[in-house]
C-alpha cells in the first residue's frame, strides 16, 4: 500500500473474509478484494500480506 486511501475498505473486507475463510488461496483472496479499488498497487503485496496473516490463524482441532 502506498497512499493508504484504500486501506480501511480493504480491512473492512478482509477481516470478516478471513473469519469465514481462515486459509484462503490466492484466487479466493483476489475474489474477496475484487470490490476494493487500489490505484497505487497491483494487489500483489496485499495478497501476500493476507496469505501471511492467514498462516497465523489456527486451524480448529489442531
């Protein structure tokens, strides 16, 4: 992220998304982000950050 204008919307989208999909693949992440517009990036680092965050979410039963 560069300017930060899109950050609140992305967070508002991804927090409940990760609650419902704790270990998404790249396609699922990009689909979840499809309603958010970021003019500064190509979303690569945003997707990478979501994948990194999801790695820290415990899997139930483990």
